[in-house]
C-alpha cells in the first residue's frame, strides 16, 4: 500500500485539473472542484500541507488509486 505524499491543497487541485476537474467555488479554506463527466464533486482543504489520510480519502472519493494520483503529479 503506497502512502500518499504530503502536498498543499493547491497542488492537489492542479493534479485533479489534469483529468478534467475544475474549480466550482471556494468557502473559507476549502476549494470545491467538480468533474461533470464522472459527476463527482470533491472538497479540497487549501492548507499548506494536507494530512495523508485526508488526501487518501479524497483520492478514494475520486475513484482513483494512490499510484494513479501520484502519476498526475508528474
């Protein structure tokens, strides 16, 4: 089982934008992104460092594996 990397919220959003997600809104320190094709909405905390378990949950909600997500960072 691969550990998700420690990333900022902005880097996480940029990675998801590569596969069709776009920013919907922002409320406080959270960014809402959406993919209309998959009909999935994700809430990303805009922190300097997002907890690994939080990121793992977001990746799971996006129906990706950690390895697939890590490949988006390149």
